[in-house]
C-alpha cells in the first residue's frame, strides 16, 4: 500500500489499526497488524506512536500491542449517550431466562449492525455473541429485522418476527423482532440465538411468542407505540 501523508489517509490508517483487534486477540505483534491491515510496518510504527500517546493502544513488555483504556472510555461514553442500559438489559435478562438462550439488542450503524447489549444463556453450549460485535445486515434474524423495518421501507412485513436457521453460521439459529421508539422510530432489534439443534418447530413457535412479547414490552418502555404490533403476526 502506498504511503500517502495527507491527514485524512493518516486518520483512516490509524482507525484501520484499531479495527484489526478482535475479541479473541490477547495482543498482536507488529507483523500480525501488518498482515491484517496491509500497511507498511514503518507506517504502522509511526501511527502506533500517536495511538500510544493518546492511550488508544498500549505496548506490552514482549513488544506486542493491545488496545488501550481510551477505547473502553469511548465505548462507555457511547453507551451512556444512548441511555438504554437500565431499560434494555432487564428485558434481555427476562427473555434469556424464559428461553434459556442468549438474548441480544442490536442497533443499525450504517451498513452493519452492532450488538449493544447481551445477556448470555446459562447453558454451557451457546452462541458466543459479545457486546461490541459488528455483524452484517443481510444475514441473521436481527440484521434482517433492521432492514425489513427500516423507516425508508414502504411496507412492513406481515410478521413482526423473523427466524433464521444456519444463515449467519451453519450451527446457529436466531429469532428477532423490531423495537420501536416514539413516532415509529426503529430503535433496534431484540433477538435470541443459540445452537440450531434447539430451534425445532415447537421451540421456534414458543421462542417467536417470547421474542415478540419482549419487543412489545421494550417498545413500551422506550416510549414507542405497542399498537404497531397489532397489525403484525
């Protein structure tokens, strides 16, 4: 990759470095960062110096790099700005307890969806979703809900609930429904997910009712009109 020095390119490259860190990464070497970003190592080192100065990245004693505490601060500021924690998490907890599957709340961010809140299943075999995970919109029940109930769509689907089995990952199934705020604003999608083997016909029917009920309750708590669900199965 060419080493342009204009300001916008430098910012984009710095963000590219931050974006390569994943939940499974304890730390990354310079070589791993270079492989993932396709940037020159000399460019990475210059950008890392600035990122370290602003506590976005920290360097370990063995020379590898981790995300710094500034990133955690930004995440907490972002969540606080939404003011949803005390409203969403109790509904997710109730849904997870009722279905015994992991419950999540997703928000659309441009062309992707972001997992804002997550309550894990207490079962040992479960879908490993994390707060902060970024997933595509066009696969998975929650993504399809965010697309189908977007305000720009001229007509909503007949059903409030969307079910996908083996779409995002071969062994994972999900059930999702929209959550509305005032004025039909789409605030996000509430979903449960877990091993596809536990989502047989009878379970999906029960899960669909539970997710729909949770979506209605969360819509009420967020100031939305629960009557929107009256015309939806």
